[in-house]
C-alpha cells in the first residue's frame, strides 16, 4: 500500500532550459533532458546477474537514487594543466574559454553552462547539485565536485559546475555523451521535465537578481544567505512574471 501511494502522488513539473540569450551560449538549444540515474543504474549495473539484480530490489538503494538525475554538457571540451598549474586548452577559442571557465584559485574553477531548473507551480522545492558518484569518466574520476543546493520554487538562477582537480591530474575531458554532475530533487513525488526556450524578456528579472549578489556588505551577513534572495524574488513578484514569459516558450 505504501508503494501504491508513492506511485499515485501528483507529479512535479520542472521547467528547464539554457540562457541562450548570452553570446557564446547559443549552443544550449541542443542541451539534453536530464536522465534518471536509478534507471541508468539498473540497466548498467543491476541487470548483470542474479546477485546484482538483488540491488535493484533494495529499498535503501531505491530511496537513495529516487529523483536523482544526470546532466550532460552540450559540447565537448578538454582542459589541461601545465607544469606551472596553468589551465590551457586547444579546443575552441580564447573567447569561449573566457565565457565558460571561471578560475577561482589554483585547481579550483567553475565550468559554466547557464543551465537552469525551475519549479513554477511549487511553493518550495529544494534541489541539490552533487558529484556524479555512479559514473566512470574523466569528470567523476579526476575532479572533486563542489556541492550546493537552493530552492527552485523560490529562486530562479542558472547552475555552474564548480570543481577541483584531483592530485596528479593533468587533464580532464567533458564529453557530450557523458554525465558530468547529478541533480537531486528533495521530494518523493515523480518529476516531469518540460524544456523552454530562454526569451530575452526573462533577463529583465534574472539580471537584477544576479546583480543583487555583487558587492555584498559582509559586516551584515543577511545578504550572504539564500533566504535573503528568496525574499527579494518574492517581494518583486518575479516568479509570476517569469512564469508568464516561459509559458509562451515551452517546447512541448
């Protein structure tokens, strides 16, 4: 009965897209919908033999991987570390590098994709960005993912993949067919994804929110915590305004 109740729960609609209005991110229109990691796990690992099939029935594994999804990049990109710990690449242009790579300190950086997830009809839905712990690729094996979470029912902001090169790593490769980070939705309700095209009108509300994070007054810690930005987002009714724009730009 408990299992049936879980199945009958009302789905959560998640809108997702890429801010293609920014120069050098137009390729975001070919981004792929996140893939369910539980299904991927069952296909790749739990279906090998009778012993591994038992994992597919383990409630602790099923609960842990429920509503965990894998995200793939929408371009291939290789980064190298030279003898002076400088990040270099032969792929694409310097402009592409400057747009997509944010070097924060030695071996700590962020890879920008301008990918966003938004829960338009939920008052609150926490989403975490975590390491791709069930993957076997360069990103999973050679980097440490910097995790984070925020409420996508109360805030509208793009993700970036922040990571640290592991020791002795000299290069990493982002590949379009490989998952490079996971997102976890903190709910037991089923998820339905709907992609949207980023209309430039959204920038009227996205830019002020991003600008509000700059030049923080650290003596007053109120503007260094997420609830502060949730209140700003609600105060100016940005959610209602963004919903009206995106509803006209859903792909299906």
